[in-house]
C-alpha cells in the first residue's frame, strides 16, 4: 500500500496525497471546511460496539485487530477499492485517536497490506 496513517488533527501536507478519514464519528473540534479531507469512509470504520469494547486499550489490540478484520471482510468491496487506489497513488488514512500505534487506521493499513 502506498500510504501511511496520520492523526486528522496534524497539519496536512502535500505529501499526504489523498486524505481519507476512516473513523465512524467526525473528529471533535474539527470544522469540516478546515479538515482538508478528500473522502470520509465511515462504512469501513469499526462498528460502534467494537470501538467501545476496544476503548483504545493496548491490552486488547491483538483481539481488536482480529475482530476488526472480520468486520472488514464484510466490507471487502470498499476495502479492495481503497487498496486499488492506494496501489496507484499515495493515500493517508486519517484517524482522531490520541494513540498513534493502536487505532483503527493502523489496523486497516495492515489489513490492506495483507490483501496485496
């Protein structure tokens, strides 16, 4: 995958390429007209139930990735479309969590890379 993950609150740069928000909820305190987001794919974000269960607890990270992968299997068309796009140009998956290592964008990037 030609891409990376980045907090949506971080300064946008030209090297971000296409900026895709992959959270189910809109980030707090961020105005839509200032976000510089090219696409919001809330359909491939973790379900509310899974997101609340995970609670960004690093101890649940491994299990979260498994459960999220199962959810993504059900959204295969959307994920494959994103993967095809990422094979052609840079994509930055945006997330709002404070934890930059244990979040759905990181898990999604890993899932997409395994498709490759």
